[in-house]
C-alpha cells in the first residue's frame, strides 16, 4: 500500500490520522507533520478514494475535525506497514530536503531531476516528492520552484527575495552547538567544524575549498566590526559569502540594483564590504559585481553585535538622528509612562541601548532578515511582565514602519528595557558592583564566550575581567571578589569551577555569589584605598559645588524660550563664548527631545557642554508664580537647568544631578518647592538629597 498507492506526503497524513484516538482539526494535523493546511486539504482530495480499497473510511465534521474509521485489525496492519516505510524514509528525509533547499540556493540554474537524484543517491521519484515539500518553503519567501518538461527544475523570483531566502535558511539552520565549537577560536576554519559533523549534515553540501578560502579572506581583515559580530552573525556571513562566490564562479547572472547600491555606497559599513570583496577577488581571481558588495554590506548592517562601543563621532550621528529619537521616545512612553521620565534620563539605555539597537533592527525588518535569539524562551519565562510590555513597544515600530516585529526581536528589546530597570533600581539601593575574574588557560578563547554570557545576564551589577593562568598577581587576587574558572587554580582565592558553556545551574551559582557580594564591603588594598580617597574627595567637592553655586533667578512671564536661554547662560558663565556654547547645547538637546513636562508643571533643560567646568543645577521661576505665556512652555511655571561638563568625570557628575532628577518625580515636596519656593528653601532640599546620595555612595565603596 505505502509504496504503490500513496505518495510520501499522503503516507505522512494517513499515518498521523491512524495514530490519533479521535478527530483532529486539519490545522493541528498540518502543524504536527510540518506542512501547510492548504497542502493537507489538497492531499485529502485523493486520500479517501485510496483508503476505500483497504476498508477504511475517511470522516470529517465541521468544527470537530477529521478521522479514520474501520476494522481495528486492518487499521493496525496498515499502520505497521506505514511505520515501517516511514522508519526507512523519515530518518534522513528532513535532512535531505534541507540539503535540496541549500543546493537550489547555492546554484539556482536549471537542473534536471537526475542531477539531484545522483547527488543524494535517491530515485528521481523521491526527488520529485521532496521538491513538493521544499516548494512550500520557497513560496513563503516569494520564490517559485518551476519545472520545465524535458529540461529540469529552476527557481523563479527576484534577486532580492532570493537573498532573503538565503538569509532565512542560514538563520533557521545554524545550530548553537555548531557555533559554539567554532567560536572558541575564530582562527579555526569553519571548514574544520563542518568536517567534524556527520556526512548527512547540511553543511557538507558546501564546497570545502571555497569555505576554507572565504574564511581566510574574512579573517585577514582585522576589523573590529567583524570581530565584534555575534556567533551566528559571523558564521552566517561566511556561509553567505561562500555561496555568493560559488555562484560567481559558475558565472550565474546576478541582477544589478542601482537603487540599492547607490543607497548603500556612502554607508559607513560599505567600505568594510569593499575590503572583503577585494580580498575575495584577489583570492579567487574573479570579478565581483558591485551588487554583491551591497549585499555583504547589508548583511553586516543587519547583524547583531556583541557590544556597542560608541565613539564621539558615532554618538554625534546618533544624537542628530531626530527620527530615531522620536521613535525611541514613543517606545519608552509606551513601555511604562510611570517611569518613562527616569528611563529617558538614562543615556546608556537611550543611546547605547535602544537607538543603537534600533538601527540594525530596522535594516533586518526592511530586508526580511530573521535573527535568532537563544535567550528568547528564558526571557519569556523569567521576565514575563517585561516581555509583554515590550510587545506593546514593538507595536510602535509596526505602526511607524509597517513591519511586523517577530518575538526574537521583542526579546532583545526586553533585554534593553530590563537592564535599564535594573540600573534604575540599583541607584536607589546601597549596592555595589561585584568584581568577577573569568579564568581560562590563556585569557582568550572560551573565556570570551563566558564573559559575554555573564555580562549579558548581570548587566551593570558586575565588573568583569578576563585572566590567563599567568595573570593572577597578588593585586588581581586582592581586588577580585571571586573567580569563575574552567581549570584548576593553585592560588588561594574564592573560586567557582564551572562548565565552559555555563549551563543554568552554573549561572545560578554565580547569581548567588553576586547577590551576597554586592551587599558586602568591597575588597581593597592600600593602593586602591588611596585611589578611593581621591574619588571620595572628588565627589564631595562636586556635591559641594552644586549646592554652593546653585543659581536662582526670577523672570517675566512673557519671556520667550530663546530669551530665557540667554538669561540663564548669562547667569551660569562670565564669558560670551561660553554663554553661546551653553545656549547652543541646550537648544540642540531640546530639538532632539523636548524636556518640557506640562503634566508635572516644570521644564528640565539639560546638556553635556563645554560651556561649564563644574556640574550646574539652576532654577528659573516666573516672578508671579504663574505659568510662562510663551506657548512653547505649554503652561509650566518653572525651568530647571542641569549642565554636565564635557570631561572625564561625566558618569560621576551625571549621577549627582540624576539624584535631583529622580527626586523631582518621587518627592512632591521637592517639586512644589522648586515651583513656588525661595532660593534657600530649594537649596536646603538639594543639600538634603545630595547628603543622602553621598552616604549611600560611601556605603557602596
């Protein structure tokens, strides 16, 4: 029966029905055997007629499902026959179909069924059946498998959709264990990883020589953007380029797209893509069209990176991106309007978190690129409230750009928002950062993977350092709270021995140690104690300056926004050049994201500026206590100014002024006093809050 009357697809459906005790909805059956509902419905047109010959009746009922009826002995006999056939076929059917998909992606030129039959060692009938399965996958990517009688099989669709399909396939089939084995040392060839796998593994279909040489070309370019790619993005880049080189060597015609290349030519990642292209041309002695360079650039732009290192130039570009600021502000408001104000003051979250994350996310969504999130299920399980809030945040992106945001991307948003909430809470508690040492034989390799995982889970609760065996000096031992190691350490210290891949039980042990250490006094030696004394003295001086130099002025209700900036800057700086700098920086920050809060009845103008050399807190009220008449102020009656100098102490100064920002919405007395109180009343509360902050600061060190 199985071989003569039913196709492999029909066998799957019948066997699934025979294994059911009662009716099953068509959609549930389709999901169970991993094909579409439409495909099942199409096959069901033929199945009832075939089953009649074997004494089985096909039954269906709207709203209930479908099922089979017949003599129980006959049912068991047919089931045994189908299961025997299935055991012979299913064991490698799915793997073979993946290989067929990759082979078509690798070389989409016209091929006869015999070509694939010979390649996989199966009959042409089996290849034909497999093509029907993979046809569904290609259709989802807006590509069509076409058969031309007498000639063979080919793929039809645009180059853009073909590249999207290639990216989807890579993302679907890069398994964690493959990545982790090669990630210990990126100098190891991808080829070595592939060769260690079973002969049936899908990567065996890639050309060994091409993969090896592509890897060498990419590794020769010691660019931090490549070295900073995540595990799956790096391997995906290698596979993407290897398939592209294979197609060019076969002289396949690649559609040019001047709109795409012109749009990317001035992109900062295009130069890196050109360097990769030049390296490939020299290695393979081929001419690579510009469109391939554009696709490599697009792959890099849409890749996830391990960490964000934003220099001043990048920061300026981000700060000037008004559209991204608008989207991010809307996302934060949507997340939780009760804490939105505080989240917007967290520059690390807004600039290095959301804005920098949003740029590659939009590239991926625009170009249909999927991204894997290995932490997705853990995030949904451990942080369900944050994840559900981020579903709403994703709706902002969908509403703005029209792209549906997948759960993997929502998971990454949850990481950023979750870390920001942890930072916000940690400012209110007397915690300190825990100093952890990650140890492996050399200080490179697997320790880097371990360090990334610990940093990802504990965010700013820890300070991480990576050491080799020879790096454990007395000073290192004295300042480290505990070590995480995969190898025996002879030095006397608090050491937690773990598996290199840090499974859940190891991470829980690390979490326990972090919780204990962050409320204990910090380890220190004489040298560090001297440094801390200098730091404490610096913080004390800065707090004293904020209190003593607090400016207070009252202005006419009719003053305009620009006139107020002039009046404020004249109070805060003696020299016209510095006054101009303060005005420009406050105006620039206000253009990015308005800091006027009519619901709270105050405006907060703040900026990093070279117009001051000390942190500044200043209050500007209307003379009669009534709101400003300029519509720009939207009914507020007090403007607060906070300025942080552009120097090496940005973090410390921002933390000091950040205390006052938080108290504005946490303490009603403070908000009421800055609106209607006198200078000394305001100064008294500023002194009280900064005194509390200083005591907490001393407790933490």
